[in-house]
C-alpha cells in the first residue's frame, strides 16, 4: 500500500526505502516495529531519528533506542510518559535544522 502511494504521488525517487509494519507482521507499539529501520538499513537505532506527533509512539520508539522528535503542532502539554523525546518541533520546517544541530551518537 505504501509503495503504491509513493509511486502514484510521483515521489518514488525521493526515498531510499519504504518501510511498513506489514514486513514484521505486528503493529505498534511492538518493539520489532521500531527496530525495522535499523535492521533493514543496517544502521544503529541511536543514529536514526523517529518523528511522531503521538506521545505513546514517541515513547515506544525511544524505549527501542531511537532518537525521537515530537512534532507538537498544537502546543500541547507533554503527556505523562516515562521518557521525554530528544527534541520538539511545532512543524516539519524545523526538522532539518534540528537534525543538523544534533550531535551524533
């Protein structure tokens, strides 16, 4: 489904990989979903950045070792979760600068 959406939107050359939970056969927040990019691309989880607008999703990604950015579009108060994201942005235009400024692990 995702590959078809990317193809039909004319973005097929814009992505190195299209990843889906279909590949692991379970859904979020199962840890194998968050390991998919690391496993498939051969990159350490800490070298990846997971972006979400959902606190539960961000927490699950962080618990799996990923660097996490929360896209807080509506200036919501942080949810009560065991760990906070590594960064917060209000819209996607701030993401490149945040990633360039972040130290690599």
